[in-house]
C-alpha cells in the first residue's frame, strides 16, 4: 500500500490519523518537530502528504511551497484554518486538496484514495519502460538494475522517442525534427554527436548496446 506522511502538531489528531490510516492498510510516517518538516517529508519518499497549516515555529503553506519546489507528491491540506484566503493560497502554493477540520473519516479516506489514483495515472504517463529500462520523463532520468543517471534535454528527447517506438526503426530525419522542432537543415553530424553522448551516458548504468544503429536508416532500441 501507499506510504502517507503526516505533518500535524496536535498529538491527539495525529494519533487518530495514524490509527485510521494503518487500519486502512497504509504505511504511515510523521514528524514531531517542524523546523525541517518539508525536508523530512521529501526524505520519507511518501506517496502523499497530509499537511496542517497552523504549526509551531513555521506555517504549513511555507512547507507546502518547499515540498512542491522539489516534488510532485500529492499534498492534502487538513486544517481548521478554513477561510477562502487560506484555501486559495494553499492551492496556489501547490496543494492538491483542502479539507476542513473537523473532518469525516470516510470523506478523508475518499479524498486520499482519489489523490493517489490521480498521482498514479500521472506517474504512468510520465514514465516509459522497455526491457527493464525505466525512463522518467518528468525527472529526466533513466534507470536500469537499480542504477539511475540524469539525462540532458537532448538525450531525453532521443531516448524518449526511441523507447516510445521500441522495436521500430526511427529515422534520423524524424529524430532531428523532434530534437530541433524544425525542418531547417541541421548538420547531420550534430545528431550523431548527440546519440553518441546518449550512448556514453547509458553505459554509466550498464546499458551498453541498448541503442542500435541501422546504417542509412536510423536508430532503434
């Protein structure tokens, strides 16, 4: 099941949330000190964050903004600060949902389930997999056998097109149009240089020979 991270200073409410979520089969983590709540939430690698706004030494909206600067993890604001300004500001700073306290357990669980479904669908669209190679389009990273390497903009474009068309030959002309979004002549050698750079990057995670050159035709994976 998904892991949920709780940022809530009221011990009684936090305890109720932990019990409720554990009963539903979720893995739960939380913080008790809020100076580094955003960093701790990110480090927990959770699938969703439940965030209160009124916190000691800080404000939930600041935490929301800090999390959103580094991650697309769903954030549900769960708070007694229910003014229109608080709701609008929270959503503007990156929250995905806003639930007022006191809340219904059923309603909260339904919102959590919906947020996780949306997140899962978005993640599926943001990744491409082929023969154990996983390309994360939103993070510009490619992973294989537990190793990950970051790609440049051009490397990402080349690998993305080839993996989306896995098993088929993609012509050099199509790759150049995709890379530079233009029919204007580009030096043919420029594509070769970019493909070779991608090959070198892939070898860092053990992917020698993943790209195949078809002379006079193009490339494939």
